[in-house]
C-alpha cells in the first residue's frame, strides 16, 4: 500500500510540474503581447509572473508600462514605486514613474521625480524639457523659463523643447514670443494642437487674421480637435462674420455641450443682436459652468438689465465688482441701475468711483505716451 501511494503521489507531482505555468514562458508571452499592443493579456501574464517570481524586477517594470499604456496610471504608479523600492537608483524606472504622473496631469508629483533625475543628469534634454513643462503647468514661470530658455537656444530645431518653452512663455504672459515658438512647432511638426494653441494666443494678442490662419490650419488637420470650432467662432466674431461665427459655435456646442467659451461667446454675440432669450440661455449656462468667471457674469447682468430685471442685474454687477473692483464698465452700469432702483446714495457712490477710475486711466495713457 505504501509503495502504491508513493507512486501515485509521484505521478501527481509530475503532472503538476508539467501543467504549472512556467515563469520564463509567461514573461516571454507577456512581452510579445505588449509588443503587439495587447495590454490586457500582457498585464495578466506579468501579474502571474510576479506571483511566481516576485523578485523579477523586469516583470514589475513592464507591468507598470503596460498599465500606463492602458491609461491605468494609478496602478502603474503603484507598480513603479514597488520596483523602485528594490532599485532606487534605476533612472529608467524613475523616468517612467514621472511620466505616469505627467500623463495623469499630476504636475507636482511628476516634477518631484523629474527633479531627482535632472539633479543626477543635468544635461539630459528630455528630462529638462519634461521638468520645465511641469513648472509651466504649475505656474512656476520663472523656473520654467530659466530651465528651458538655454536649451531652446542651444537646440532650436528640437520641437519638444520649443513646445515646452513656448507654453512656458505663454503662461508667463510673454505672448508674442510664446506664439512664435508654438507656431514653429505647428509648422514643422504639422501639429493641430500646436496650431490651436498658437491661434488662441494670437487671439489674445488681438491679431485676428493670424488667429484665423492658425485656427483654420488646426481645423484642416483635425476637425474633431476639442476647441478648434470654438476658436474659429470667437475669431470670426471679432472679424465681423456673425454667420460664420454662429455656425462654428453651434458646431462646438454640438461636439461639447459644456464648452464654456462657446456658450460665453455665443451669448455675448446674441445679446448684441438683441436675441435676449437665447443670449440669456447661453450666458446662464456659462455661469453654471464657471461661476467664478467675471466676464460671463458681466455679460449675463447686461442681458438681465436689458430685460428690465434691475435687481437681479444689480446683484450680478455687484459680484463682478467684488471680484474685479478696478474694472470701469461694471461701475458705469451699476451707477445707472442704482438710480433706476431709487438708490441715489449708492448711485452717487458708484459715479464717484467711475470718475476716479476714469481719471486713473487718463493718467496711465498720458504716462504711456
């Protein structure tokens, strides 16, 4: 009986060894799946490898890469951190960790990882570019420009550097220089995203034909690019093409009903055309989407005033002034409303503020000559 039991047990062990998954084969299968873009299969196989061989660093690193490629950034970050515990000086792992943070728009965490890499390799252009771009997103404008400016000057044909440097310049309100950098990226890289950003920046510079040219280039390259129809509509309003602007803004809202800029621009345009009900509908939606926008609330208050809702209009103008006390036009509007509402003392106070702000503007213009 004992001999028979031993033979049966041995047979069972042999079968188990033959059918048990082999870590090396699973790893090869995972790599093959990853190469052909089958992230789901790769992730499953790498997890099985790690169960069998938790010491295999490459499996955990590759698992992080597959998770990141699948957009599962938090899981990728967890895997990269576990891998870095075993290999804290592995720069490739730290770069991938930084990139996972970067791709999920966690600029602060990404910058922390890239700073460590930059300190170790200050001449690494890719790391410098990524770190500078993070600083730009974090509104650390001086740091971004100090880091990226020398690299952009040394490598004028590097479009990744030009993009990051241009973005940093725009963030720092150096719009003219930033627009030129981004247009270089757009033209040499045939990039719809770059043309869109250049067009939006040109619009801020009040260079409307330039904004239309860049916006139209973005539209040709990618008609589905979020924001491209909005840019076209906003630009055409300034160029006096109301019909074209209306078509573009309606297309923008069909693609994204929560497009704040499209609602704001369309509402303001319809107010000018005296289509007050539709104007109000769009402006109320703009305020719902961004309650902190003083421009959206200002435009809404103007419509409310035109519809003789003086109390409501006064309340919205008061909110605008509280957020931006030195903006002249809301004070002018509010002064007139207070007199309509039989509040002469408040109206007189607003008139005095209007006189003071008008005088200050006149002095500024005199100094600027």
